[in-house]
């Protein structure tokens, strides 16, 4: 079945540690995105990538980093510089960046202890 | 003022009722309007996708866009307990690379009582 796989589903981190969230898609989509979801707020874009080896900052990129070495994969690293990293992180993909039809993974919940 | 406003709810209705979910927005240039459904602890899934003004129907769901009032609605007929979820409205301008500028509402939690 085609879709987006995020792992891990739940992650606990101590302050000062970097963590990497995995996102893999087999939809053959060019565009991939990372969003952050907090209670009472809409999804906020962290980074997006239109094509392999290219990515752009979204609205809240500070404290995060990404790579796009393969079309299928778009991992997100939450660095120790991110001041408030506890959140629900969603990876999405789309055929291209001209459509609002996003396909989301099931999310990764990160809790900083 | 937020670009997109959505009542967070929660909204609780009996099974079989008609549900109306709404969003208002401030940017008159938005052209594309979406509704996503998100079950608890899952990722959102696209439910309805409309362009410009008017109505779009898909089974028990109807999406309505009123650009003159900057107001969009999602109607659910014959609501079922399986419709219990958070509904997110979303919109963007359209055009090259504009999906990176999708603005999401904060979501309305809906509960359908059996």
C-alpha cells in the first residue's frame, strides 16, 4: 500500500539532546513537508522540499534541520537549539507544491523531559 | 488577527444530526479551500478540496465557499459516530509553489453521540 511512514510514533528526549524523526514515502511524490501541531494552533510549516537535494525553510525553521538525499526520505532533526520542542510532528507529501492535496503520515509525538 | 479562524469546539451532536463546521479568513486572495479530517493521534486526511466559490458535494459531505463573506463551511448529513474527529480547514493562494503557503485553521473537535 502506498503511503507515508513516520517513526518513531512516540519519542522522549532529555534537554540538550538532538533527535531525528524519520519520514519515508512510497507515493513517488516530489514534494515533502514537515509540520508541527500544537494544541489550539493550526499546523505550522517547519521545512519543505520540492525536489531531491533541495529544501526551504518554512515559518518556524529555527532549531530544526532536514535533508533530502533521496526522493523517498525526508528526515527531520530537532536540535537542542529548539526552545520548545515538545509537540506532535507531521510529515506530508504531495505530487508537487502547486496542490493543496497533502498526504500525511501518522505523526511522531516528541516529549522533552 | 489570525489569517484563518476556526472555532475549536468541542462540538457534540446526536447521531443522525446535520453538522455545520465553519472557518473565516482574512486574505481575499485565497483561491483553494480544503477540509481535512484528523482522528485522534493520527495524521490529517483530505476530505474535501474546492476551488473558488460555490458548493461541492461528496456523499454525506458538502463543502461551501462564500468568498464575498470570506467564510467556508463543511456540512455533514446523517452524522455517524465514525465522523467523530477533529476537522481542519485549510486554504492557499494557488500558483507555483503555493502549497508551501497553506494556512490551516486550528481545528474543530466534533463528537457524535450514538
